[in-house]
């Protein structure tokens, strides 16, 4: 829907009607500005055809800014064979019975749906051809299509899809094995740059996001939780809060101990959010003592340092004999690396609207993982999952934060207690201080190269956080196959754990966004020790191997990585660019989420330590097909800026068990004036297409740090970058 409007029905009526029909549009179509509504016939759960020639395609997954509401329908539209200008998209509700898994995470949308959704479109096209062939009394094999029409070349007859829709909808779909997908050379939509379908609504301020939801009779709520994660409520002045004008109700929520669920807190419900906030300020809450209050960033740092020289908890991988190899190395390097907790900081704070009535719950939420939210709400409130309806709104950023649904279960609980529809809206401080943070981590590395400059020894003693389970906390681990494992003959990965009560979780390129900084920076240190060119050194480390490993994301294709390294060397002018004083270029690569990316960063560092990122070059290999080149470049550029932003100034510091930073003056985002140009090059290989919302981020952090070293001779081993030190 180009302008975000629904003709012939209110937005809420449209949601209700489509939910009741299992995702099919009944009796009306979506119309853009200036377009008349027409009757629409559903061909399947994803496709409806209007009598006016418009084609409405359902976007099944949450849209969090990654452009999936555009690219997934593009796959369907291509195989139906329609004019993209005639396509309107509609965001599906959460309905796993009809749509299967609906989530945004792991850069999985394209690889999971590449074949599936093209088949959806091709099946619709086959039904339309069958309908025309039956009407004309000819063989379907003798019919073909042009955009929006079925053609019988021998007789010269044509029929529009709109005229065939009703008949096609009554036919039995053909066997999947009989469906032929288009040859990529015939693509008219896939591979062509397309503007995001929501762009007109976004730039004109039309309501799309969870924060925009309005429901008749709706009240507003705030929910204050303890600064120390999971602490209970000892007392609260509810009467003072309820005395504030507009406040309808204030009450304590006992909550649970699960940091991902409904935590203890105090809710205030009012006629407006501002009134709810003013009531919250009067609560004067006293919190119960909690064991996490003894934890701090300084304490974690001290524990990590002590563990670094102690016997590791366990060895996760051991290839060859590191101890002997390091003794025999021509040159050795030792280094300690550390990175902080990070918040997701989406520009739209967490919010959710909920309405509980007659034992049923209706929810409007900007969630990346709606079905997990429904199950959490059902369990917490004692409801049947089938009695909960979740409408997915557009998310104002997610980056992994909205894979958790704590804000959803809070809104549901408050709405039930309030007895009216309620919109829960977190403040920016709530959002930054009650996140599931990218975990902090500490790496103590030793490495050696031989006389030829080959890496012969590598040891990483990784100290990370645990929730007490004996395993790394969420997103705090490192795979035993993480590069350069399998590429160094004498490789050892040791692990030690620190108990933590700080909630952690996936943040854009989880794990990789920290590990790449450590690994690729240390590779740079080894290259310097070997007196080798950093890019040539990396190519030598990759060697002439092909695929290493045999299954899924454990497979590492060294050939594809060499390809992106060579490509970025070419586009950046690596080794050929004349640099000025205190100017440097750094390179790094990383494989994550099935994507291969190499990046070069050029910086200028002033004598006072001000770092200016002059330009970033990116080369990426995500397979044989880019679905929407415009969206793809947008994702890569956004990932690069995300990574630079984190490296230059972001950290969450823990004191007395609580997050210190609470707003953007202490947790700065990169400003537009500081954002560098980002040049993106695709290396096309004959592999299945994969996602790219995440894998472009990790290499930029070490490439930036390596560029600073090239410019100043100062090695960056701790994030965020200490500008005073460079």
C-alpha cells in the first residue's frame, strides 16, 4: 500500500478481516493514493488479484527496516509475471498455520524463502494459465504469459489476470514438481533496484510503526522496573501516582525471575503518556535487594584479568601442539583484547498496544519474533495461544532487540489489569537500561609466524560471561570453528567463564560483531610482526583451500573469501593509493550468516586524536542473486555505519548491577556529518543467495582499528576506541 491507507475498510477492520480469513483478502483490495478500490480474488494465501489489475501480495515476515516487505513480495511477483508498478503489499498478521515461521533475524529471510516464495508465485501463474487454457479449450502447454496477461500465441488470444482470477481460484494447484521457475535471464523484477514499498508513507509521516497505533478507547501506560535487573518491588506510593491528573490506575506487578519475561515493576495507566509518566515520577519506589547489585564492569574486568593467567575452565578446540609451535616460531605476538556491553538503541523505543476482552487478547507490536511473543504471553497470563491475535507493525529498528518480547508481555498484563486497550511506551532511558545487551568479552591471545611469514601457532584464552549454566550467556560464546581455526596447524581455544546477572542477547551479527574485531586485529598484528602487507598476509593465511567443513554455517569457503579480498583490494586501490601524514588504510574480512565480506577503511587522524573516516570500501559475496540491489546497498551501508558508530563511542557500563548510560548524550550514535561514503561491490558466485543485513557489519570494526594503526602506529585493543590514545 503505497500511502499506507486501506480503501473500503478501516485499518483495524482490514486487520480483523484478513486475520479471520487466514491471510486472504475478501471483497476489497488495497489501493494507493488516487486509486479506486475494486473487488479482489484470493489465488492463494499470499496473492489476490483485483478487477482493476492491481495485485496484492502478502509480506509474511516482520519489517524492521531491512526491506523485507519489498524483497519477499518481489520474489512472488517475479514468478507470477506481473508489472511491479501494479503490485501492492500487505503486512501479514502472525499466523504460523498459514505462513510458517515469521521472524526477522539471522539474515535468514532470503535463504529461507528464495525457493518457497518463488514457487508461490509460479503456482499462481500456473493456475492463471490453466484457467485461460480451460476457457479457450487449448493445452496449457501452448500458453504463456506477459506481465498481467495469459497469451495463446497460435490463436492470438489474450486474457488479463483480473479476468481469469475467479476461475483460477477454483482450480486445484498443480503438483510442485511440475512447476518450472523462471530462468534468471528473464527476470523483470528480481535484480532490479526497487524503492521500499513503505517509502512514500515513511517520508510523509504516515502511521506505520507500533508507536503510531491508535485503538478506540485506548489508554497509555508506563512500566518502571528496577535498575538492578530482576529486583523486586519492596514498596511504592501508588496513591501519590493516582493523585496525578489523568492517571487511571497504578499497581505493582509481582513478575517473575526470567529476565526475558515479565519482570517485577510498577505500572501507571493514564489518559495520556505524559500523564502516565508524571504519575510514575511520584511512585517513590523502594526496590528489594538483589545479588546482581554487586556486579560491575570494573569487577568483570578484574575477574577477567585474574582468569587470564589461571588454568582455563576447559579447552574447546586443540589442533596440533601450540606450546611447541610457539616456542619454535620466528616471531611471536601476545595481546589482550576487550570489548564492552552494547545496547541496540533502535530509534523507536519498545512499545506495544494490547486489548484484553472476554478472555481474548489482541496485540499490536513491533516485534521481530511474534510467535515466541504469543507463546510467552499465553504462558504468563494463562491463556490459550489461539485466543491471542498478534498484528505485526513496522519496527523502527530492531537489530536483534525485538527478538525478545518482554515489552509485549508487559503490555498484555497491564491491559488485562486496566480493563481497557492500553499502549505501553518505554522511555529512551527504559530502552537503554533494560536491554538484552551485546555481551562484553575478553581475549588473551598468543600467536607466532615462521620465517616465511606463515601463521604456525594461535591460542585464544577467551573469558566470557555465563548465567550460571556452565555455558556462555546468550550471544556470548564463540564457535570452535571460528576462523582462523582449521587454517592454523597449531591452534588452541581455551574458555573461562564469569558469572553475570546482566541480560544479554543477539545484536546485529551476534558474536561476530565482537569476534571479528579481535581476530582480524590480531591477524594484523601478526602481519606487522612478519613485516608483510596486511592484505597479502591474509591471502596467504587463507591459502589455496576451497571449502572447509561440510555442513551449514560451519562450512567456510576460503575461495569465496579470497574473492572478496581481491575485489576490495582492487576497488580501494590497496597498495597504490598515496596517503598523507597521519592517514592510513586498514583491511579486514569476516564470514558470518553465510555471507563473505572484506572491507577497507581509510582514516585521517588529527594530532589531537580526532578520527575522521574518509571512506569505506566493501566487497561482498552473498551468492548468485541480489534480489533488490537498492535495498542491498542500503543494508551494507547501514551495517558499516552501525559498526563505526559502535567502535567510536558506544559502551554500556555496569555499576552496582545497573546500566549507567541512559540516553544518547552518553550513548552516542554516529551523526550524518560523520558518516563516510561507502562503496559497495558485489562478487557474484554460483551459490544460493543469502541474507546480508548482518554479515557486512563485523569487518568494519577491525578495518577501522587497523587503519588507525597504519596512520599512527598505535594499536587499538579495546573498544570503544580511546581517542586520547591515538
